[in-house]
């Protein structure tokens, strides 16, 4: 083949110049050239910030300022599971972590042996300031080692539909015990404690009351109700069942639900709250939901900044009317609807009856016993 058969070689500098000219012209005509922003992923449960007036817009409202400051795209990944399933997801991805931060691991789930293996301890510099006006010692109650730090908190207790039952038709609601709750089991919906954090809180509530206050074998109650109680996989499923089935008027949920009812209706709440009573004292389980940095996550520095950001009013001011939990930042003003909520200061904490060590030591065996009882139903 002769030399003339080859195409003439082009000067690469000229080619680059032409490309740049084309790009400049394209940008001038069609707008600013932008590159994809780095994705910052937050794992949480399916109902996170989903119960406010604008659930489709809440992520932008809460996290857009952080995105703009750091030039990233914050992706709130609501896994189709409750908080317990999030830990399982993190464990499955341990060799190649996808998420940067996790929100929703509470003061029970953090006691799981495997939970801390997928988290990086971190103490935000603004932690003490953010929690300064909060009456409870949330940090120690959640995790003194700071694998997770508080995001929100509330009471896991019994609620009821006031259109289906009230203290006149069911006077035991004013003095609710596990004994008379067993008699109402056909009206009760709860969550699977193996999959759901409020379900697990309820199981530990029952164990604390029966074993510590009543000095009874906790398994007796579950054996008594196992054929009548409705156990749903998670809180969202339990709420849907309670909301749609008139025969199921009692639900294991949160002490803030009457506030949610009042806020959404603009009137008196149609939801009542019935904490467990022992010797004329009201009891409930305090759940503290935490946030933590995923060990080996893609953006550890941004993860630390994000945790700090979530403790500020920019995020905490949205917690009450979107999460229907109490914000951990005590300087945040609550909506007037929270006058109908049950606050942890108003009750005795069942958490105090079970030490962390006792809970951590027995948690798996308690869950195994519960499963054995319920599968025999």
C-alpha cells in the first residue's frame, strides 16, 4: 500500500481546540454545562419523614441546604423494611458499603452484637449544645459509645381509635394492664419484634412489666393472646391494618399519635393513648432513634458533617410534624398539636426496669422464645 493510501494524520492540538470550540458553542446555545453531583446515600426505614403535610417534598425542604453547601446529591433511601432490616442490609454490604449514614437504629437495636460492626463511632462537636435543653439523658440512654447519636425520641405505647372504643365503652383503657389487655387481644394489632423496632419495644415492655413489676413469667401472656392478636411485619403494615379494620381498634404505636390526629384534622384528636398502668403509675417504653456513620462508607468526612447538620434546627424543626417524634434539639418549638401527645416526662420509663446488659444478654433468646410461641399458634 502506498503512502498516499493513508489518511492524512491530524494535529491533536487542533482537534482538541475544535472540540473546545464546539463545547463552548454548545454551552452558549443550550445553557451551562454541568457534571453529575456525587451521591450521598442515607439508609433509613420506609416511613421516615413520611407523615407530614408534604411528604413528596420533605427531602428537598430538609436536606437541600446541605446539598447546596457541599455540592452533592443527598439520596434518602427508604428501604422497604423497619429499622431491624436496615442492620441486615448494612451487614450484607459490609465488604463494599453503599450508604454513608444510617438513621433509625434505636436504643434496643444498637445492643445487637452485629450492629456496631457496621458503624463508625463519632461524637459531633455540636452534640452537647443541641441536646442542652432536653430533659432526658438521651446520649447515655441510646449509646454512650456514640456508634449512633440521637435523632429523635418518643414513647412506644398503646393507642386506640376513639370512634370504635373509648373510656366509657372500655373503662379499662384508663387503667390498662396486661391482664385486661389480654381480654382485648382480638382488637389489638402489633408488630413483629424480629422485624420492627416498635414491635420489639412492645415485647420488652411486656417482659419488663410481667417479670419486674408483676413477678410473672412473661411467656404466659403471649401464650394467652397468640391466637387473637394480629402481628404485622412492621409499623406501616400495622398502622394500615388498624386504620382499615374496624375490629382492630388497639395498636402498638406512639404516644404522639393523638397529636398527629389533631394536626391532620385541625380539630380534637380521634386517637386516644393508653399507657400501661401498675399501682396507679403509668408506664411506657422510651424509644430513641439514632443516626450513625456507616463503617467504610464512600464519604466519611461528609458523613460527619451530615450528622452535625441533622442536629441543627434546619433538620430538627421538621421532625415533630413529619416523624411524629420529639426532636432531640430542645430549642426547637413544637406545634400546638403536641399538647395532645404523651411526653416521656409524664410517665415512668419501662427502660429503667431492664438494664442494657440484661437486655443485650437475653435479647436473642427472648426473640427465639417469642417466635416459638407464635409459630405454635
